C-alpha cells in the first residue's frame, strides 16, 4: 500500500470520527451515520489495498 493511500484513508477515518463526534454532541443522527460510514469506507479501502499487496507478494514468490 502506498503512502498516499495510507494518508488518504487515515484522513477519511479521522474526518469520519469527527463527524460522528459532532453528530453525537448535537444529536444529529444523520451526521453520526455519515461519520460511521466514512470510517467504514476507509477500513474497506485499507483491506482492499492489503489484499492487493498480498497478491503481489504471492505473484512474486512464484516468479522465483
């Protein structure tokens, strides 16, 4: 996973946490849900990148 991807995902995760916190503080369920969704999206992107990296490692192992 590239550094840019890690930073983008971390930014999305932090922004989502902020939205969730503001939503909880203001009793705005829509904003809370949006924040949780943004965090989940970042987690899914991380998992996809990790799977792609693992697949690349497997391909490299077979080239040897």
